C-alpha cells in the first residue's frame, strides 16, 4: 500500500500552504485541534537517505516549518524568518512510519518569537527541536 492509499490519523487534513521546498515531500497534513500545531506525513523513499532512513535534512526543514507556523498562526499580519534552529536527533524514522511534528510557541514577541517541537515516528520520539524567529509585520492579513 502506498502512502497515498494509507488513512491519515484522525484530526489531520491536507496542509493549506505549499512551498517549492516541500513540494517533493507532499502530501503533508496538519492538525490544529489541540495545543500543538501538528504537521504530519507518511515517510516514503523521497524522505530517506541511501540507507532507507529518514534524512535529517527533512526533519530539520519540516521542524522549522512547523515551529514557524505555530508562531505565525498566533499573531495576525506577520511572517517569520528563522534566526536560529537547533535539533537533537534521538532515533531514526523508517519508510512506512507516520511522521508527526508537534510544535508549540514557547514565547511570542513583537520582534522575536520562540518555539519548540517534538518529532515522532509512529509515536516514538525521534527528535527534539527549538527555534528563534524574527517576526516581520506583513500588513496584508494572516499569510496562512
């Protein structure tokens, strides 16, 4: 069964915001029903290194995306630029597992915001992340 044929976990829906960086990793899903902003996907070959394990660059890029969105969804008319991104890789993800980024703002400010994330593969913690974002006023309504 391909990842496109697998059911997504309850509460998730297709991600509303595409990006040229993440287009090759689609489909991406989000869940905004709880305290965390959650970004999820089925790990496929396109997410893995030559050993068939989830690539750290995929984890980094998607953790950055999830944490940034967790901040900008809380503040109107802003965009966020990454100032600092830190990750701890704790375990591996494998093809066929559900990858779940659970991001939450730690502190929201007018010029800087901070967020944390926990990353799970089939409910096993595989990474932790934290980031600092420069908040930019857009004046055009919420960019999401």
